[in-house]
C-alpha cells in the first residue's frame, strides 16, 4: 500500500512538472518552440542528407563501417524526430490516448538502445581492421554485418517487449484516466519492478558497451606500438574509438535526463524550471543525436565531399522552388 502511495506521489510530482509549461506566456512559448524547432529541423535535414548519401554510392552500400554508420544515424534521426514531435505536443498541451503514448514511449526506448549497441559493433570492426588486418575481409563481411544489425535490433526489441510485459499488471479499465497529462514516460506510471528493470538494464548496457569500447581502444593502442602494424591505420583506428567513447558518453547523458528533471523540480520555481527543462531537452536529448552526422560526415574523407555536394544541391533546389512562385506572381502582375 505504501508503495502504491509512493508511486501516486511521484506521479503527482511529475504531472505538476508536465503542466508547468502553462506558466509560460503564449509569446514566450512560441519563441522557445521556434528557437528549438529551427535548429532541430536543420539537423534533421543534415541527417536526412547523410542517410541519402550513405545509400547513394555502391562503395557505401557494400562497406561494413558505412552500413553500421547508416544504422546509427537512422536510430539517431528517429529519436530526434520523435523527441521534437513529443516536445511540440506537450508544449501546446495536445493530449493523446494512453495506447498512442505507449507506442511513442516504446519507440523512444528502442531508439535509445540501438546507438550504444551499434557503437560496440563499430568498435569491434575497427579492432579487427587494425589488429587482424589479414582476417578483416573474411570476418567483417556484408552478411556478418547484416547479422550484427539484426542482433542489435532484436536485442533492443526484446528490451521493449520486456517492458511491455512488466506493464501488464496495470488495471486496463483505468488507462483512459492516466493520460490527463502530457505524453511522457513518467506520466505512464510504470510499476516499481519496471523502474528497477529499466535502471538495471541501462547500467548493464552502458557499462558493457564502455568496457568493450575501452578494451578495443587498449588493443588498438598496443597494436600501434607493434612494428608489424601500419602506424597510420592504427592511429586512425585509435582516434575513431575515442570518438565512439565520446558518442557513448553523450548517449549516456540521455539516461540522466529524467532523474535530473525530478531533482530540479523540487528546488526550482515553476517558471525557472520550465526554462531549464527546455535547455536540458536541447543539450541532453537533441544535441547528442545531432553530432553523429557532423562527427563522422565531416571527418570521413570519402563521405565529406559527397555530403557537402548533396547538401548544397538540395539547398539550391529548395531556394529555386521558393523563387519560382515569386517570379510567376510578378509576371502575372506585369501582364495584368
């Protein structure tokens, strides 16, 4: 009974935070939404162009590291799109039903798990390329890469399925009343067992991923000192693994969003909290999802010229489409 009261208390606290955006004025709400949506749309455009670039050339479609990069970018793009969509829903207090919010939450859980697992596979691929170059072509094949990606998605889906099973102890006749507040994972009142499972899974995931990437980095560093190893390849592989560790750290930041959210709610004024909440959303949720395309797209000498060319081409096309109606309108005005 006390556990139920505690859960209800936590739910009330979170409910008050989700409606905290009411304390913002209408113009301030529009301003914040615009300031967040414009950069998000820009990065979605860059991510979309990057995904198109990785499918535009046969060298990208038949190279394992580019296939893994496509998988990483796809998960980041879905996560960023869903986060922005839910932000707009919650900012303008658009309510959804419990099943719809549950689907959004499960997709968010799925896309949160895929990036760290993909980084693990990418780290192992670099380790094999540097430490076992003669076996790289035999081990890292298109088929094995496809199997690794299927395993990543299967493991992530298994986590989502487990969370759905842990939700079956809810009283389904009360589902409609649960969605009086904004759509968020906290508003769904997961059971204490589900919360415990989520924490254990997140800790296990990021500790395991961190250990694998760190061990790969140590192995590549040791191989770099060997006389039989290509120094340039080893140095490049070591820098790549460092980037993987940075990416993993940024992905880990998203897991501290909810605890930090609840802690700040208890000590800050409503208006200040809502503003801080928006800043945290940008820095912890949006920003890490934007970096993959920038880090790997600009750094890779094969991708960079094609990516820049595609971005410039699409930018010119969008400008031409916006200029043509204006010319048509001016010509009609002249003829009249």
